[in-house]
C-alpha cells in the first residue's frame, strides 16, 4: 500500500530501470482492463508460459478462441444448481478432517491452522473432483507433487535471474518429471472412471459428460487432465489461504463467532447443512466475503497490453505490464468505510448496491472471472459451519502473523492457534 499512499491509486515504475510497468488500484481502470477492453490485455508470460509448462493448457493458462471454447463447455457445470450435489461430499470430507484435527489437538495444544486448512481444502477438491477414489497414498503424492511444482514456479517468479541455473542444476528436469508423474495419477483416475457405468455426481462426471456444441464430442484425455490439474492447482491453495485468514479474523472477533453460531442454530438446528440452506446462512456468507476483502488470496493480477492503448489520458504503450492490485482496491477508503476494519455487516444485501463496480473482486472480474467462485463460496461456508459447531480458535502468534504476497496471499509463518 506504500506506493498507493505516496503516488495515488495508479502509478508507474520501472523494472530493472528500463521496463515500464503500471500498478493500479483504480476500479475504473481495472474494469477497463478486465472487461471493457479486455481483448487488448492478455495474460503475462508467467501464466501462459511458466504455469502452462507444468499445468498444461487449462482455463487458467490459455487464451483466445480455445479459452472461449473451454469456458463455454465447462461453465454450466459450475452453476450453483449443478454444484448442489457436492454439498454432501464436502460435508463428509470436512467432518472427517475435523476428526483428525481434534485428535491432533488432543496430542498437542497448538496447531498451525494454515497447514490444516491446506490439507482440508485439498481433500475437498480431491473428493469433489474424484468422489470415489480412496487411495490415500496416491492422493498424498498428488498433493505433494502439486506443492513442489508451485514452489518451483514461485522460485522462477521471485528469482528469474536464476533460471539458467535452474536448467543447469537439473531443477527444470526434476520439475518436468514431477509434472509427468502428476499427470499420470490424474490419467489413472480418469481411466478408472471411464470404465464405470454409475454416476458419482462429482466434477469429473461433469467434465466427462460435457459436449462441444459444434461437434457433440467430449474432451480428450489430455484436455481432461489439463482441466483437472488446473482445478487442483488453483482451487485448493486459494481456498486454504482464504480459510486460514478467516480463522485469524474470527479469533480476533469472538462476537462474530457468536453471531455465526446463532445463525447456524436458527437455520439448521442439529441437522447437517443442505444446498438449500446456504442462502439462509446469510451472515456466514457475509463473514466469508469480508474475509476475502481484507485478505484476498489472489491479491494481484497481471496483464500485458497487446496494442497501444489509453485510459483517461494514461498512455499504455504496447507491451506494458499492468498489475491490478486487488488487495489495494479492497482497502481504499474511497470505496470502503474504515477499510482496515473487519466488518461483515458491510456485505448486507441492502448495502450491496452502494458498492462501486470492480471495487470488490476476490475472484477477478470480467469474462475471465474465476469459474470456481460458487464452489469456493460454498466450500468456505460449509467449513465455517461444521467447524464452529465443534470448536473455535484462539491466536497464539498474533504479532508474528504477517501477510506474505507470493502467488497467493498467505501468512509468512503460518497462523498458530489453540482450540477453545
């Protein structure tokens, strides 16, 4: 936020003293980039080259006509009603993970809730995509592989000058092999499912049944692996970090926990949540939304101007890198009253119309808004509900909780908590 405080919501700097880049927390300019003139602003090399090398050609990494084709094919499967069948799967996974967490608390007083949420989110994604696959060892290997690949990608982003060394030292070779191993695991899942005749009501069923409008054909195995890998890679770490930050905020605001529990009692009583209950858990959703405002996992985006452009007198030459600063937009006092204060009430329905367009975009905006937004909201609501029925948390390392802006926004040394 220092740059915004000193220069305003949009300012330019020079990378390496030569390459001009633009940072912006101006909702108008961000809307122009992501929506109004989005065809002139492509994704950066990080997403189209670096990520695609390991994650394949899925929705996150491709552009142009192929992206539009895949988006039209997959989008219907992520509508709220289509996700309704996942609620039972999610609740089952959450309860199982909470059993493990309670067993851990019985052995040790303090846990790193960031790590616990990483495991929770991975298991939710795994079972939502491959509901019937139960080989714990393979799932663990898949989780470790994806984590290793993400760490290697982060190294390239943070230290690009070392890329030649990564080649010479064999690190690229090792990462490529890890990616191949990961794809084989996913291919085995898909092969098994293709041989089955019963429906499992998970995301893999949706991907397998999707058909292109022009040909009536489904996706190839390569496409299925690509989209599955993107969903694993992008889906679990963002949700895990969002959940960890939510527990951090709730530990600081026990009065909000009390209000959530009262809502759970009123809406659900003692029964398990169903899809139809989620709209009635309105305050719980407000808590999720406010947490995502203060600590958006996708804290920054990147685009590159494909041709010369201009926005309200701001010259944007071809090749200019532009970084929509989501964290900054979410904390500007021009758009948010007391922006650094945790206040779920600001997301009451009556106040939604007051919000400026593109001043809240934890899942991006425009045509490339995250396809998993409904999945993530549903997941976070259910994790809060099922957890707060059994426990809440007290912070142990409040002073040490420092945001670390990597590819996603995480706590630098995790978030340590005690059960209360």
